[in-house]
C-alpha cells in the first residue's frame, strides 16, 4: 500500500481479554517497528523486525506482549490478559534499509482497556 | 531499546517566536530524522539528515546534523499556532540498523 496501515484504528476491550493489533507495512519495507505511546507522552519502543533476522524484543514490557511478522510483511502485536495500564496508542512503523532511508509511521491503534 | 536525549521536554512560546530543540546521543549516528506528531495522529517526517554538518530547511524549519555525529538540532522560525504538537528526533547508526527515538518535545504556541 501507499502507507503503513494499522487496524483496528480504535479498540475497546474488557480487562483480561486478549487483543490483536495488525500492521501492514509499506510494500518492500523490510524493517518494522512497534511502539507504544501513552497520552501526551513519548514513544516507547516495543519490538523491531529486520528481514529474516531475529527480532529485537527488548522493549516488550511483559510476557503478555508478543509480536509476529509473517512472511516478512504483515505484523501482529498480541496483548494477552489485558490490563488497564495497557491503554495507549500502539504505533507501527516501517523502513527500507538503504542509504537515505527514513521510517514511516501508521496512524496508530488506540487501545482502551475498561 | 536505546532512547536519545531530547530537550527541552516541553515549550510554551508566543506566536511569532523562534523555537530551538536538540537531540543528543552517546553513540555516533549516520542518519538523523525529525518528526512532528499532531494530536491523534502518527508522527510525520519533517526533515531527514544524512551527512555530518548538513543543514537542511523545510519552510520555516531548519535542522542540522551535528559535526560530532552525536547530536542534531531543529529550529522553527516565526512560530504559528499550527506548529503545536510533539516533535521527535530519531537516529540510526548505519544502514540496516534500528532507528532510536528521542523522548519528544511538546510545543505549545500561544496566539
């Protein structure tokens, strides 16, 4: 697609339920990032995928969080047994590693845990 | 993941004033990017810098790639209300490496 696409754009879920957030990166982009952002705050790094390399999972806040990237394209971020503190915007970004590369963001998935 | 030191954390300025913010790192970077995030939206790229010492402008915005490769600056001249938002820097050590983001500068412009 023309840009990074994320779905759902908004999700309200009950505490304890699992949620899946989807990211469809720009076609051909081999690098994919997930970030979490609380209201008015900075970007909290979650996970980074680059091609076929092992992902950098160092930012995942707990074992309730996991992410997959199938076929080197679409990625799914899964949050199990959601807690209220998980409420935030989850941003996905992608880039193509070449000289002069930049990173492009999606519009984010707004998660509210009630 | 590593985060870059970005300052100031927040700014409240009068419309028409100039703004300056910066980003520093303990590591050398080969690429510096500056983003703006409007409320409710994802960050949007403002300026990309790929060479030490490079000075690049985008309208009223000017960014510089520090000669030490460990810092970058973003200046906004003659601020207007629509400049309000959060500004992020991002750095990359080399092609194919991960981008690291600054902690953000929240800008409020008072009409």
